[in-house]
C-alpha cells in the first residue's frame, strides 16, 4: 500500500453513505431522516486490506467499464476519490447488478461496509434508518 493512500467514498442509494479517510469520518444514511456523520478512523491494517482488495478487483480500470444502464431501481450510486502515489484519482459507477464488473465492485463496497465499518462500536451506536427506498 502506498504511504499516501487515502480515499473519500460515497456509496449506496443516492450515494448517501460515506467514508472519508482524509478527514477520519463516516456518514450513515438514515433514509428519510437525513444522515449522520461521526469521527471514525481506520487502522493501518484496515487500510491495507481495503487497498489490497481494491487492487484485486482492479477498481481503477473496472469502474470505467461498468455499465451505466440501470438494471434495478433504486440502485447504488458510488463515487470514490483517492490519493495513490501522489496522484489524485476519481471514479464513479452505479451498482445495478448489470454485469460481472459491477459485481466485483459491489463485493469491494460490501467488504468495506459490512466487514470494516459496520462492526465498529462507534458505528453500532448510530441510530437505525427508518423506512426504505422505493
């Protein structure tokens, strides 16, 4: 992992969830009740695992080839800005389960959300969202 690796990621329906390692914050979508942002920093090993999995799914290339056709609605809107070896990189894609590339990127997002962020005590203390998306 490059020493300067950091990222700002928005994901999920309307891109309302977020992780910003530059600022050390996480934002949780509360659906009709807006969102809440908390201070939450990732460990060095968590950052390494996120980076390794990003390389494994070839995010920098794959995100450029994911279909922008909506196969399901609602669908996830994802945007990542990251610093790698002094270069600022930005990618956007939708999660609509349209092709294999989308599936790989969705697995990367799921790993970050469900295995890194959600188990943290600070995140667990946040209110549960109410309602849902149509």
